[in-house]
DNA sequence: GTCTATATGTTGATAGAC
DNA sequence: GTCTATCAACATATAGAC
């Protein structure tokens, strides 16, 4: 038997995708086991409960989102960083229209949960809010927190509309609006 | 036995509240039966399936939302109507922060559903989009649809942030921003 | 029309052989 | 570490007495 196995990674990857596409509550451990090629009973060797697996998914999404923000920081120009983030959303508009924003979706659903998962998911949106606020602060804006809140409100609302009406261009149109807004600051 | 009964109405009311607070998938027919004081087995006399009940809830939300928009039309001034709608959101900011936007929540969740419920829920957001577009059209704006989309994106995103961080003032702050924006048009 | 009892399926989770 | 078999709880939905 191998000392290391990629089963845990495969489980988290499958869960991340399925939670995004179908939602947390609507995804069974059986679905995740099948998608990742791990027998159902073996899932519990890696995760004691479904919530445990969800925590791992949220952690992985944190890492993933952190990587996205790092990619947007290459220029050390805060205004350019924000525009780069909006471009990233536009690039992924097809996915957003089809399945919604993975971060917004998790927060929306887990906010209704009474477990500790709710707070963990909140950290995802908080990470985004902090990064966005930092960019505005580096633009010498005293109202950085307010501006960041406005930007995130718009992008997440745009994702909901795009997903609901299945129209990717809504993400693009709203992103363009926010890019003009940022340029005008 | 009474020819008419309020059981059906009580079931829809209870389902509407529970779907909002806990979500559709996380609410069982047993929960709804208990909350409305109707025995579980009797639910199926009024609704053949859970999806049937969900359809009734969506229809009721359509009526409810229609009533809200009518209340905002009292002045026959389109700009005032839009400001009135934003004031309505601010008034309900505590509920939005606690349970999220009932319309946005339903759309978000049912968008991931493969049944016909998804399309029905979309009509809710579409009703809001149409009304908002009409107001901008009456303001002689050629880009009415675009402006309406921007307004709804912002309010729904603000609801998500307020719900996630449990901060009602986010709804208020963003609504004020959009009121200023509308005044400036 | 109303309600109790129950069928039927799926879920998260466990036991224990290998 | 891995996997099969299975449990117990809960879900939607039905049967049938009243």
C-alpha cells in the first residue's frame, strides 16, 4: 500500500466542483465518491463528517482565491490590480452564468446553515473584501472600505443575474461599468 | 366539513417563510406541516409534490413583489418610484441581513436545480427587472435596461454581503449610493 | 376533506473483513 | 489503508380508515 495517496485530493476536488454546480445540500457523499473514484465507505477514512469535507473545500477555495488575487498583483499598481480582477471575472463569465459564483453560492447557502460552516464560508468573502479594500487604500482613498464593499456588491449581484438569466454578457457589462467607475476615481 | 379551508394558505405561508429562512432543499414537508399546523399526510391533498408547493410559493412571491412595486408607484414619478423601492429595502435591512433576500435566495438555489422550478424562480427576478426598466424608460432613458440591470445587480449583491457579514447597514449604505446615482441621472 | 399509519428510497455514517 | 455490507434516521410520497 502506498504511504501517500491522492484520494484525499481527489475527494476535495470533486466536492469543490459538485458543491459549485449543484450546491452543498444537494450533493451527496455518494455523488462525491463516485465522481472521485473513491468507494463510499473510504470517504470516512479521510473525513469524519460531510461538514469536515466542506471545511476542506472552503480551505481549498481560500487558497485558490488567494492565488487569483496574487495573479492580479503582478504590476504593483493598485488600480491596475482591480481592473485585472474584473478582467478575470469577465474571462470566466461563461462559468459564472452557468453555475453562479462559487464563493457567493457557498456563502448564500451556508448562511442559512446553523453549523460552524457558515462562519468558515464568510471568511471567503472577507478575504475578497480585505484584498479589495487594500487596493483602494493604496490608491490613497480614505473611503477604501466603502468602495470595496460597493465593488463586491456589484460583482456578486451581477453573477446572480447572469446565472439566473443564463446570460454571460451581464458579467461583462457590469464589469465594464465598474472598470469605468474605478478609472474615474 | 367546511367547503373552504385556510389550510392551503397556511401551508404556502409556512413554506414561504421556511424556504426563505432555511432554503428550499433544507426545508422538509414535515417542517412545513408542523409550522402550519397541518398533519403531514394532509399536505398531499393540497399539493401532489414538494415542487408543486414550491410553485405555489413562487407564485405567491410574485404577487407579493407585485404589491411592493405598486406601493412604490403611488406618485407617478418614475425617479421617486425607484427611490421608494430602495427605501423599502432599507426598511427591511434587518430581515435581509438575517435571512438574505427572499427573491435572490430562491433564484440562487433553484438555479442549481434541474427541474422546471428554476425557470419559475427566474420570473421573480425578471418581474423586478421589468418594473425597474420601465421606471428608467419613463425617465426617457434609452439605456433603461442597462440601468435597471446595474441597479438590481447592486441591491442583490448588497443583500448577499449584508447576509454574509450579518450587517444590515450594508443594505443601507449601498441603497444610499444607488439613490445618489439615480438622482444624478 | 382529514388524518394515521406506513411504504419506499436516499442519506450520512459505522462495522468489520482484508 | 481500503473496501463491502449495512445500519439508523430522515425524506417524499401513498394507502386507506374515518
